[in-house]
C-alpha cells in the first residue's frame, strides 16, 4: 500500500530543519546578540537586509507544519485542524508584524502561536489515528512545552523561549516521522 502522507512528513521535517538553520545562522551572524537573554524575534532587528526577511521565513517555517497537518487530513478531529490553522496563522502574523514594527501585536501573536501549538499537540495526543503510537511522545513534549514557557521567570528568557521552540521542533520531527511511516 502506498503512503500518501509521506510527502507531508518530509515537508514537516524540512520545515523544522529550515527554522533551525535560519535561527542558528542569524544568531551567529548578529554581533552582540546574546541568545540567553534575547528573544529569537530580536534577530530580525539586525542591521542590513538579511535579518528581517530571514526571520520572516523562520516564522513561515514554524507555520508550515501546522498548515501541513491541516492539509494532510490525518484523522484528527476538525477542531484540532482548526487550532493547528490558528497556530499557523499566528506564526505567519508574527513574521508579518515583526517586533520593531508592532511590538504588542507581535508578542501577542507569538504567545497565541505557542498556546495553539500546545493545544494542537494535546489534540493529536488525545486521539489521532495516524499518531496512535506517538501519543506518549506528544504528551511528554506537551509537558515540556508548558514547563519551558513557564520557566521564563526562573531561567533567562532567551533560553526558556528556545526550550519551548525546541519542544515544538522535536514534535514536528516526530510528527514528520509518523507521517512518513504511516500505512
């Protein structure tokens, strides 16, 4: 039997790896940037035409897997697909409205995107047929996402945000693998 979901899985993994490549490249390229104490969105504030467009594409890379989950019709409830679409739209909005242009809107969109990401993780862990074997994995990552987001007042904010983002990226890679292996 042919797996029609495999291309979606490869796209999700490629998107996660693209985000990582963009953020690491920008972090290493921006003089004086301290990843421990600065948010990833601040990478768009670098001088030159390289930084802001690159961060826009980084936000698109975070949005794309959520759109993919909506398109793949992987057996999850309609409500989960709607929340995934909300996460995608919020990540795109955060890229369209960067920190230096619309600070409050950008921060609100990033917060909404992370919350919707967690709700999507929860929704898929609660009963998507294609991901039955990944439920425990999703639940562990959901707890990790919540703890990372809540730790911003305990550990440096840049580290807390990166831990939360890493949780989502690891989840993307796991979802990508599940889509590739789906029969």
